[in-house]
C-alpha cells in the first residue's frame, strides 16, 4: 500500500484514544495544584500540601485522585492524612522528595519512594513506604514505611518502565559519587 494511502487509511479509520490519567493531577506549593485530565492545565487550590520544592500524586486511570504526598505525609483524596501516613523521611527542601509508583500487576498496592535532603551525607537516603489503597473502605493505609534502599542518596528519584513493559526501575544517584 503506498504511503499516501496508508496515511489516509489511518486518518479515516482511527478510533478514539484514551490516555491514562494517573499523573494528571499535580500538587505543590502552598495548597496549589494543576489538573491535566481535560487535556489542558487547569489550576486549583484546596489541597493541604505546603512544600517549597517537591511533591507527588497518583490518580486512577480515569483521573480520579487517589492520594498525594510531600514526601513526609501521605494525604488521601479528601485532604485528610492517610492512616499511618505521617513521618516519612522525605524532606521539604529536597529537589524531589518523593515519587509514587503502582505495584506492577496490582490494583491496590502503591509505593511512595522518598529521598531526603543530602546534607553532609547524614540523610536517610532512598526509602519507600507501601500503601494499600483498598484498606479502610478505599481511603487507604500506609502498611509499611521507612524501608531503606540506599542509605546515602542525592535528592533525586525517578521511575522508568523496563523494556518488558511490566517491571519498573527506580533510579537515584548515590550521594557524593558518580554512581546511579
């Protein structure tokens, strides 16, 4: 099939694509946020978060907020503190104090990976907390926290989907080295 015909075929016979909206809501600053679920950024206020640098949030695939965090406290969608959600070791001055990752092949388990401020190498480093969003009638509960992965880490963390499309690599930078 010639290229022009193939292009025309795809233009005429494409179906509506549905995007995944797990990262459509951003919480930051002093109660501020952005919602991208409608295709363009819409600002909103009303969260209880107050952080100078970093935060993280996770929504359902349809864009409904599940929970968010400043790396120290986990807040439910109704802006209340999630059960056992206080005392995480993220830091308000960390460049990226946390990231939320859904457990592969699970509908209810999430991980909040945190890094604190790398102050003279005395920080807690990279840790994670485990959340069961199905606990407490869907309000969620932090079921484990302070699980250390790397005692000395820089203030950055990210997650990358593995080539197999299922596993997720958590990447950070070891404190005061060139190691990742």
